[in-house]
C-alpha cells in the first residue's frame, strides 16, 4: 500500500475521469488589479483586460509530481473581460 490510513480518511474530492463521460470543472481566475484612492473611496482598477490561460491535463501517479508524470493535453486560450457574458 502506497498510502497510509491518515491519507485515506476524511473528505475526498472526486477528481477521477470516468470512461466515456464528459467531466466539467469550474475555476475562478482573478484578473490582476490595483487599489486606487479616489477621494475617500478605494476603487479597484484592472491592470489588464486580457489574460493568456494555459491548462494542462497531467497524469500524476500517487498524486505526486515526479519523473513518472506525463501530459495528456494542453489547452491555451486568451480570455477577455466580458467574453461569454
């Protein structure tokens, strides 16, 4: 057994990829911003409206990043504020 009982108990998030079924995940990406004082108020201003996002789907045996991992898929996208709204 590679894992001890302390790693087997507790709340576990299902991160498996079942065969022949689509799995969707949702991630929140925070755009970089600056806090700017305008009189007595603080306002947040975005420093950019475009982000380049790269997502990698990796196989990690035993959940550790070592020499045995390999990349299944890489996806690169450009994200803009307001896209998809």
